[in-house]
């Protein structure tokens, strides 16, 4: 043994030292409350949604897509919009386009229409339960437009 600890002493020192990766929930409660992105794909245009507030995510997504309209001369395309809602269904923060599949010459028109449609459809009418469940959580909503010819998918 040279300069300090024997192998047995090193093993004892390692086994009694707390592991760096261990923590108590009360030490770092934010680890358990990280928002999980809610994801959905909606084929647009959507028929008018039913009346009344949305009570489930399956009710919410088509309601948010119901205001979407195809820009002129748009072929098959897809676009993903990321945003968050408050408990009352209003937008929280600034929505962002995170993905597009469209010819470059049509990208700006598609992005503008998608952002405008979200503005037209919000605040969304939500039940208190759904409002509490989605408040502040990121939502990634993908709009898929098959084009003027049905069956033509991006």
C-alpha cells in the first residue's frame, strides 16, 4: 500500500459515500413535474366539431384543427405546430412551426395559415378537468392535408 488507502479501505469509503445519482424527491421536485408533450395528427380539413366544451384530448385536437383552411394551390402537405394552452383554453406563449413537408414556394403560406387557424380557434372551450390537464403542457399538433386529390399523401 502506498500513500493512503488500502483496497479494503477504498471499498469501505466507496460503499459508504452517497451515490451522485441518488436524490430524494423532496430535494428536486421539478424532476417529477417536467411537462410531457401531447402529440396528435389531424387530417385537415376537419368537419365542424360538436358543440360544447372539449372533455378529452380526442375532442380537443379536431376542434383546434377545425379553423384550418388550405391556402391557394396547396398540394399534399404536412405541418406541425407546437404550442401550449392555459386552463381557460387561451394560448400560452408564442406558437412555433416545428416541421413542414411542402414545396418551398408554399411554405410561408402554409405556415401563415396554420398560425392564423390556431388564433381563430383559440381560446378553445375546455371543461375544467381537461383545462387542468393540458394547462402549460406543450402540444405538438400535426396537420396533414392530402391535397385536392383524395389519397395523395405527403
